[in-house]
C-alpha cells in the first residue's frame, strides 16, 4: 500500500483546514479518520469517521490509529496548548512526559518538533496539508482588485523584518505595521487576537491620519518545519484586517496557506483590501 492509498489520520484543530482536508478525502475516496481531541471544538464532523482522543493518552491513540490502518498523519488547524492532568497519563504518556513537557515549556516550533519526532517514532509518516490539497499555498503577486501602494509595500517590508525577528525566538508568525510603526505582533493568542488588539488601539498610534492605514504580514518562521503549523489566512483574517482599519494583508508566497483562495479573495475585495503574495 502506498502512502497515497493508506488511511490518513487528520489531527484536527480549529479553523477550516481540517474540514477541507476531510471533505477532499471523502470526494476522492481516500480512506481517512478525523482525530478529535477532547476540548477541541469541532462542529463539522458529522458524517466523517472520527477517532476520539485525549492528550493524556497517546498510547490509546496510537493503538487506535494502528487498528484503523493509519500510516500517515497530517496536522491541520490551530490548537491551544492543552492543560494536562498527570493523574490521567497512560503508560505511553508517562514515558513521553519529559520530552512533551520540555517542548511545551518552549515555543510552538519546539513543541511541534518534539511532536513530529514522537509521531515518526511510532512509524507514522507526517504529511503536510499542502501536499494533500492543491492550490493551498499562497501564489505570488496581487490577488485582489486593490493593490498595495508604495507606502503599503514599505510597511510590509518592515513588518516582514519584525516577523523574521519574532521567528528566531519562536514567538509568532505575524505583525501589523502602519507608517513604519509596529502596531502589534502575534504571540500565543493568535492572529485574530492581534487584529482585535489593533482594531481597539491602532488608530491612536498612526502618526498621520491621512497616511498609510497599515499592513498585516504573515510568514513562516526561519528554519520552521514546513510540514506543521505553516501560517494561514482565510476569509475571517481579511474581515479582521478590515475591522482593524488596515489597507491589506501580505503573505509569503509559497509559505502561507490560503484557506479557500476564492473565498479569501472575495472577502478582501468586499472590504476593499489587497491580498498580496510577496516574494521578498
């Protein structure tokens, strides 16, 4: 059995991505299971084959994956760091706890690298979402009717430098800059919280009311494992950017996931924002 034919385990977090992958598997007739962890809200799993899971019991999950014939795993969607109850640890978790807890005390990238090592150590192939869905990676160029001005492009360069600096210390994958000033950066709370913060506070810090409105930039961290947790934007991101009063969103071409390209571009056009796949 080749990887393309084997049962795929979709470890489902929040957002549209795991649903899109599951629906694509169903359309193509590829066997799959949706791994649904307790405490992760999923409102779309009806009609899909689900494997319930608990963070404290990886041994039970690995056994269930083996029984289901899963040999490939993809991680899709955002997931909040779990609150682990040591009293519920199974034997596998007791063995893995020093590595897992050590990863959780670091940044997201460190945590995911530890998780990838554990998954591969169980004989499972880690498959990136972009290998499963065609057209998932952002293309190069302006995708919308609106286009970035020279001032917007300068703000995007500045924001990109900030995102790169954040990535070196494993903090976040996004920043907002307006007129050269950083209005906010992404941390563990995520992009939606960043945009909400800018919406609430950003206007007071724009030096020139008639100047550039600001740009959200999302890009992967330097040295990031691109099989897991690539930054993503979707229609809600564009609506959040509009609510924050921004001019548009710039993403790293080929390094950011578009969760429904047509819908995301439509949301940008409806708000009069640009969506730009930057190659810089």
